């Protein structure tokens, strides 16, 4: 064996690896994306082993500078390739950058090996001391936590932006009305703002799912060793603090094999994806000629190469499609973890690509949805007409009778008969002559017509969470306050860190 082994573990081996297997089992072709996380975790570990007396202060300084130089490399590649000075999160999946980095290090088995090899180029054999008191098992667990933590922060920022866009659109829609649907059949009129605030509620819950996941996962595996804990009396709080984790993880076997932090993120993303797909589906429908509620913004639509008249809702269709990817990735991760014996197993390497794909997919979705939302315009006349036809005021009519003392079940029956009458005559409820209505119930009087006009139909839903105009105005104010609070709590956290 030569002095510089090509593997991190070659000592006990006498036979070379099968070349195809060797290539196939590598993770560097995808885990190169963890360079920033691996370097940050390595710097934190360097501080911890220096405190334990393994590195002199001079060696520590050299080691940290060397690691910074290694972290700079992907930026250099990106710069060379795309002429940008930094890699935006979303662009790290740029295949050209990936190919260049991977080709630059043909020996590297995985991200841990890569950083060690590159660090050796920077600081010589001192690099080989860095692995004292640590294992790749705790490193990958740490890197992935750091990656997921960043992905959550990026997702939260995207969600805040989309929430602002939805609230802005709700505010701009003022008191405009649309038909609300159940079973995709016209049900009752609602304010457009009320409908949009339904998505605000969904996204707020998504937001809290990501926030919860972040809090739960924010513990540092470093010092857990391969399975049983570091073989060096490390002060684990040093690395935990350096990486802004709440504390060290409490159990080394769990810390090196737990991936439910990834699952939490994946499942929160899958749920967000489901919400996105509902929004996308509604917009796709509302943009059809049949509904005609929405003018698709040209900037976010595409044409047909065959049919000159077409303006296609590709954004919402793709968004609906991307949710399948998110759900698939969450399912793949859950399946991966199921039945794995403690502690680390190489199967876990398979989870990384799912997480990268989720992070990219969510980042992509949230890069287009806020501005798409801002660009939406409603055909409110068409929406109002649809809300005024098809007996959407039948519930309000039954409520009118029940307010007059008629039992609701009876009132329901009477109004059902009135609807039947209207259907036969081709008239809406408010077009039926009072005399005819009175043959169904003597309780119908002249005030009936005002009680079932569009505004009254909306305003009879005067409860918290209802679509009565003033309730929606209150709900909008409350949503604005909550989102402003989300935004200010992030900027005050930034101040604490700064
Ligand atoms: N590339 C590996 C992974 O992603 C790193 C951990 C390797 N550990 C090991 N004992 N082989 O899981």
C-alpha cells in the first residue's frame, strides 16, 4: 500500500475493488452539493479537536484557512461556467457545474473523501488529522441536517413571499364575488378574497410545519462517532454552537442513523405540494373558456406550436405535476427508512437525492408562484354573473324562512320546491312572482327579495371564518398582521445572528 491511500478505509483490504462496483457505489456525483455543509461541519470539528489538544492553535488556523479554500472551489466553477459570482440555491443543480466539480476529483468516493483530498492539496498531511474523533456516519448526518435547515429557511422565505402575494391579490379584489363550489357544482357565493384567504390558511399551516420540523431537527450529531460516540473526550457543545444548533444530539446511535428530520421536511414539502396542486388545478379550470374567471398572465403562459389561438396554462399544469414529484420523494424516503436496523446503513445514502430534488422542486415552485399570483387578473363580471345564477341563494332563502320561525327542514323543502318551480320556468328565485312563492309558503313577503340578493346572501354568513363582507375584511386584517409578524420575527432573528 502506498503512503497516500486512495480510499479512506483501504488498510484492511488486499484486493482491488471491482471497478464497476466502485463507480456505482459512489455518492460524490450527487453529494458534491454538500461542500458548504461539509466544510462548515469540518471547521466546527476542527475547533472541537483543537480544544481537545489534537491541533495546536497554529494548526487550527491553517486547517480553517484550508477548509475555506476548499469551500471556494464550487464558487469558482460556477463563476467560470455561468459568470455569476455566487451560486444561488436553485442553481446548484446546474448539471454543468456538477459535471465540472465531479470530473475535477475522479478519486473522490463521497463528499467527505473529496474534502479530505482537497484539503490535503491545501495544507498537506495536516489534513489527515481532521478525521481524528469523527466518522463519516456522523458527518453525513450533520451535513444533511445543515442542508435541510437551509432548505427550510429558503422555503419559509418563499412562503412569506407567496403569502404576501395572495394577501395583496385578496386586498385588491375588494368586495368582488365568485361562486363557491362543492362537488364542483355551484354552491354559494363567496368573496374572491375569502377564497384566496383559504390558501393563506393552508400556507400558514405549511409554514408552521416547516418551522416545527426545523426546531425538532436542530441538534448536532457531531461527536456521535460511527455509532457509539466519539473516541475522544470532545466537548460536543463547541461544534453544536459553531453550527448554530440548539445542542448536541442526545444519543449517538440515533444521531447517526436518524433520518426522520429529512422525512419531516419531505412530508411538509409534500403537503405544501398538495396545496399548490389544488391552487394550480383551480386556476387551470378558472382559466378555461368554460369558466372564464381568470385572464392568464401572458408572461406566465405558453402558446401552441400547432394551434395559433392557444394560450396554455403551463405554469399551473407544471405546478400541479411537480406536486407528484414531492409526494413521490416523501414516499421514497419513508420506504427507505422503514425496517432499517440501527444504526448507520449505506441504504441511507439513497435518501440524499430525494432531499436535493425536493429542495430544488420547492425552490423552483416558490420562485414562480408569488409573481404569477401578483399577475393574475379576474374577470369579475363573469364571476359575479356566475355567482348570481344557478340558485346559489337557496340557502339564504331557506334561512329567510327559518328566521321567520319556519323549521329549517321545512324551509329547505319549501325552497327546494321554489327552485323546482324556477327550473321549470327558467327563472331564478328572485324572478319568481311573490304570489307564486306564497302558494308554497305564506311566510314569503316583499322583503324576501332583498334577503336573497347577492350582498345579503354573502352577509348572512356572519360568523368568524364566514364570507360576510365585514368578516372577510377582519380576516384579511388578521392575516396581514400574522404575516407581518412572520416577516418581522425573521428580520429580528437576523439581527440576533449579525
Ligand atoms: N456517502 C455516505 C452516505 O451518504 C457517507 C457515509 C458513509 N459511511 C460509511 N460507513 N460507509 O451515507
